[in-house]
C-alpha cells in the first residue's frame, strides 16, 4: 500500500539524511541550543512511545483497535519533540508570565505548554487520505495540516508540507490535492436539512434495533465467562472513547489562531473527532455520495459563498501556491475529494 510506504517514509526522512528538521532550519546551532529534538511519527506510533506518560497525566491507557500495520485510507503524522532535556514550550515572555502568575493561572499554562501532558510534545500534524472521493490510489489528499499555536519553534508548518510532498513522491503518488477551508463558505441549508433528517431516521432505526437487541439479551441466558468478556470489551470501548475525546480536543485546540484577540479555528472539532475516532477504532471511512449543483449561484462552486471564502483565504492560497499547488475546480466538482461545501480546491502534480 502506498499509504503505508508514505507513513514509513515520513518517519525515516526526519531521522536520516538532509530531510531532518535540524538540516531544515536556518540556524542549526540555535535549534541545537534549544534542546528541541523534532521527529515525525504516526499518531499510533507516538501513542505507543508515550503510553505510560499519557496514562499518568490523563488516567487512560491510549490503546487502539486498529492495527498499526494495516492502515485503511487515512494516516495521521505528528511532528513530535522527543527531547529528554526539555520539559515545556514556553518562550521567554511566557515564562515571565508563568513566574508571576497565581496557582490557577499556572495550571492553565502548564496544560498548554508543559510536557507533563505528552500531547504537548506534538508541534504539528498532518492528516492525509489515499484515493479520496472518486480518484485512484495514486492521489493523496491533505485533509488537515496544522502547526501548534503553542510551539516555540519556527518553520514547522513549511517543514511538514515539504516533507509530506517529498514522501508522497517517494511513495509513488502522482497527485496531491487539498481544499482551502475558511469560515465564509457555507453549505446549502437544503443539503444540511436532508442530512439531518437522514441522521434522525438512522438514529431512530438504530434505537429500535438496540431496543430489540437488549430485549433479546435480557431473555437469553449468558454464561459467567461470556458476561466477563462483554464487560471487558465494554470497558475497553469506553476507555478508547475517552482517549479519542482527549486527543481530538487537544489537536483542535492547538490549531487556534487569534485575530485582534478573537480565537479562530479553520477546522471543526467534530470533524477532527470523527477522523481520529475512525483512525483509532479501525473503522473504514464511509463515502457519502453527493452531487454538486453547478447552477447554484449562491452555494455552488464558484458561487457567492465560494467567492466570499476565497477572498477571505487568499493569503493561505498564496502559501500553498508557493509549494506548487494550483486551483483545480474538478477536484471538488468531478473528483468529489472533499465535502459538498464549496471550498477552493487545489492540486499539485508530482
């Protein structure tokens, strides 16, 4: 599988050769003095490395049901500080605030910056998907790319993008696609209402099925051994749900940016939660078919909300263009790589 090769390549190139972060930074000496040691790991690999630290801080073991060697169509790669000589990411001005702060304020700052919480070791991450929508196995979609707002190291965003493209090429992908999310583009309310009704119907059906199953289980006789097995599985499931909640909340929060003191997020917490849930539970992404409305001047690709969003994210589009990406409407309208929401879609041919 190309995605498995991609993930292994990402991990390897951050350790060997000219693709390590130390070789990437403009001032290697300053980076060395900072005692930072950034390496790329899959999220599952990271959870394995910091398994005990995660339990010590959060009270849950980060087990997962998905096999690390049997990745489905999605991978999450994290830029992790594995340094043993460093215990936080506070810059000088933040350290001064920390020393002057009361105990409550210090606790909040530790939650954001201290390596006591091993998730703070993640300085950046990227979520990729193989063969999104109606594309083939040679297309890689970048669903999320994020650098932590609490990192004390510069250049991590560019490093993630450059190493991703290099690894994609080595893994023999031909196309890399992405969409430029923004808070202005909206989905047609008619589509939202339809999906909401479908969700309600599905929930009603699931509730009816669950009630029937519960009644059947109550009338059936179970052995003590079977009961213990089910109890153990239920406990594991609850533990993993808590782990997913903790990780998705943290990765969403570090994506925050501020505009005149107002916090802004370019990704939704629920969206991130669903990806991480599928990733750790080993569930396959269920492709939901949709048809774009080319004549919709308000909600369609190229319509009012699309243009409004494009103006809002013009600087971000220029940033992606610096890596060679170009806007390509068919990524959204024909290949259906992402959602029906008309975000500007871009492509890079490797």
